[in-house]
C-alpha cells in the first residue's frame, strides 16, 4: 500500500500495521463500516445516530432557544452547551473532557453570531461501545 503525505509517497511498513487480521476479519489499519441515521428523536430540533461497527452514539440538538440563565447569555453569539452522558453510571472526568473538546468543535461549526442571547444544547449519548 502507498500512503501519500506532504507530497511524498511513502510505503507503509507492513510490520507497523501487521498482516494478521482481527477477530472480525479486518486488518489492523481498516475501519469498521460507518452508518448515520437522522431524525430519530421527535422532541429534539435535530438528532442523529452515528455507528462505526458495533460502536454507536446518539446525538440530540435543542435550540437555539432563549437563554434562561445569566451565565449562558452571550450578547454577541449563541452559547453552545454540550452534555456527554455516560454509557452507564454517573458522569466522570472522561465525559467532562469530551464535552470540552466537542464544545470547541461545535462552536466552530455553528453560526453562533447569528443567534445572540440564545442557547444551543447538544446531548451526546453513547449507546454501545465496542472498544
């Protein structure tokens, strides 16, 4: 196989990826097949389920809606709130870390200046985790 990076063709080292297949028949460098379903949750303003093999996550988007809390009221843009729910049990530092990363990503992707003094809430719920 050939990997193209920074304009140079580099041959992948077979020993780096190994030649043995995983238990599901994939080589170590192969991804599971992806799938996306949209509009699953009727009470949300938008929703989707993302799957990569047996790993799936459901995402719900609510808003933009009027900010009810002073700390979430930004005069020049929407406040983006991301909640990552754990697969089971109470949320921990791992979920808080994921929330912070996802919040930065969604803030960059959403046209927040178009909706000042509002909140966009995004809830992420893992459904299955095939680690």
